[in-house]
C-alpha cells in the first residue's frame, strides 16, 4: 500500500523539466549539442543518439542544408520531419559524390 498521497501532475512535470536541465550539463562536445539541437528541431527525441552520431561523422553543411529544407516546408504539409530530413540528407550525400 502507498503511504504517501499521490503527487499532482504539476510536481511530476516540474521534476521532469529539472531532469532535462540536468542532462544538458553532461554535454562535453560541440557535436553533441548540435545533435541534440537537431533532435529538438525535428521533434524526434527518441532517436537523439542517431542525430549525435550524424553530427559527429557527417559534414555540417549537409546537415544544415537538410535541416533548412525541412524548415522551409509548412508544418502541416510534413507528416514526419525526421523522415523528410533523412531523405534529404541521403539525396545530398548522393549529389556530393
């Protein structure tokens, strides 16, 4: 049995926001910050490690141009900004070769 009363939702959300702020202090490299920025702008936190790896190994110009391509589309026209980003990145890599 529970000995304490349930916590209100606002307390839980406050603890979650504090946890997210705490995680930011563990970023030591610039590519980690850029990868997390990509994940935030594409609203795809589930795959944040993928974006960090892309930021580390892929040319920054390619990543930024793919991100700007996604941002130029209207938000209602794009179902999944992350998929559009990955498609455009693949196309840019093909064109570079």
